[in-house]
C-alpha cells in the first residue's frame, strides 16, 4: 500500500477553488451596499444592507470559471506578485555579496570569549531580519558557523538553534514591514503596511525580550551543568563532529559594509514610505528642498512624478527595491551580466510565492463572481452581533493557529483569508490592521515549531537534534508567547 503524501500548496489551493466553485451552486449569492472608508479610501460593506440575489442575478461558477480563476487571480494581484519577485531579486543580490554573512561573522569574532553576549545580540539581529524582510531560509547558512562556536564555549547545539531559529522566528511573529506577511496581508486587506505598526512593534519587543531570557536561562543551565542539556547524551559525539569542521571566514570589507548600509537604509525608506504620519513629515521638512530643486529644469522633471513619503504603495516599494539592487550591484562591482543573472535567480527563488498568490487570489475571484463572499460576510456579521471586539480579535488569532499549520505559506494564507477576515473586522468595530496582526502573530508562532517548516527541520538536521527534543524545549515558550500576544491584542482592541 502506498504511503499517503500531503499534496503541495499549489494543489491544495486549486482544490479549494474547485470546492468553492461547487459551493456557489449550493450557497445563495448575495450583495452588500458599500461605502468608501475616509481613512483608507477603501470600499467597505455597510452593515445591515445585505440582500440575496435572485433569478438571473445568481452566477454559480462552472468548469470554465475554475480553470480561469488562477489566471484572473494573478491579474488581480499582479502588483503584489511583481513586488514579491523584485524582493526576491533584491535579496539574491544582497546575499551574493556575502555582506550579511560577513556582518554576522564579524559579530561572532568580536565577542570571542564573551559568548554569552552572542545570545541577545544575535537574536536581536535575526529578529530585525525576520521583522523587516521575513528572514527564514537565509538563516540556514549561519548554523554551521554558530554551532561550533557555542559548543567550544561550553554550550550545546540546541542553544545555537534557539538563537537563530527563535530569533528570526520572533521577528516574523512581530513583523513590522515583512513584505511576505504584513505587506501581502495589508494589500489584500486594503490598508497601508504602516497601519498597526506600533502594535506590531510592541509585540515584537515584548516577545523578543521573553524569548531572549528563555534562551539565556537554558544556555546558563547548560554552561553550569552540561548534564542539564536536553542533548547531553550527544555531547561527546557533537564535540567530535562540530569542532573538527572548518567554516569559511568571510572578510567584512568596506564594500560589504556599504552594501549593508544600503540594505538597512532601504528598509528605513520603506518604513517611512508606508507610515501615514511620514506624509506630513515629508511635506513640512522637505517641501522647501523639493521646491528649490524643482526649479532646476532637469531635476524638476525628475521630481515631477514623485509621490511623498507616507503615501507609497506596492508600485513605489517595488521601484525602491529594484533601485537599491542596482545601487548594491554598482557598489560591489558586480558587472551587468553577473547582476542580471543574480537578480533573476533571486526572483526565480520566489516565483513559487508569486504563483501561490495568484492561485490563492483565484479563490476570492470565484467567491466574488458567485456572490458567495457577501453571503459568507453576512453569516459572519450575524455571528458578530453578540461578540465584542476583544472576543473577535482573540478568536481571529485562534482561528489562524490551525490554518497556519494547514497553509504554512504566509503569503498564501494572507491571500486566501484576508478578503474575508478584513471586512469582518469592520463589522466588529475594529481596525483591519488588528486582523493582520492576529494572522501574522499566529503564523509566526506556528512556524516556530511546525514540522511542515523546511527551515526548522533543516536547522534540526544540521544540528543533529531530534524534532521531539526541540518540541520539548520550545512548547512552553510557544504557549507563553500565545498568551502574551492575545493579551496585547486584547488591550489594543479595547483602545481601538
């Protein structure tokens, strides 16, 4: 008998399209009256205006619509899909320079003999990477570097895994401008990436502090008494295996420093570009400079179509990362052929994400075309009658926990769920950004320990740690983080 194998995310999402299309024949189509929200300029459904479609207005979806759904979904989400591809190219160019690897290696060398400080410093650095650009697969390169350093200092391989995996994972949990979580979810929720950033920053700081203390406590316990290590039985074997390995020492050159500067500045500009208050800051601080430069004929034309900071969206952000890629290529003297091939290879690495976005969006296309979206929202509105904002926020978080396990792709999950969950927030009387926070926090927590994560399983394979041991190590932390996130979101819901 053949062993059952879970189908890929692409197949699962297409099967959902088929199921949703079949449901449009059973679930009556409906419609809401809409209004434009003053704050977001987004069309939102008006509570209490739902009416069921009748006769020829009903449009159940057939085979033709199912086959067209992924294509129409890709057209509908083309701005987000292009943004993801360009981000992939940008990260490919940055990683090719070795700047991030060299920077981390420099930190490790500088703290030789004071390895206990590696824990908070590296976890903060990895968390910044997770929060800003969704650092995940990129962490794999750091395990062979960090594990021997920590074992030699009297710690164990599990400490190294905790520093990297939990550091970057907490960053993704508390994403501020992570384009693959916050960015895509905001796009489909119809709000700015900057909305709710303050709350997400609070979650990031609080959960990171708790996680750093958790890892430092475990590390100290192992250092003081190696028998307390969860992998104490592997101590001699790991010392023999890891301490004889040679790791490449990447030089932290002036060019790599410059690349890291541009890399960091790009995300600073991105944050300023999407935070609403930055628009006012841009006008009051830079208006005179822009006006003065605008009087110069050539410069004036260049600045003519410039959109002020704080009012940027996917088009401007895509331009930003593409421009930064070119600047980094010039700094590192890549050459035209090397740059273009590196950029294309980086974009190719995220082609699967772009396709998932298209297929996921196809689900919404079928639901909208069959009038099913409004009906589902109407059911949700009925459930929210006796549900306060705090209860809705926490139920959203709990809803996303199992869904994140079933759909481990953060971009696919955002595309799949936001068109339904975000409008429900309007009925619950809370901001759509709270639903985004619930989604990304739940996804981040599940991805700290899910066996469906290639990053976690790959890290454990490198460190030679059984999954059951890792699960025993982190499950209490995961529960504590979940409770803290729910408490912080409850306070935010009360204040909204």
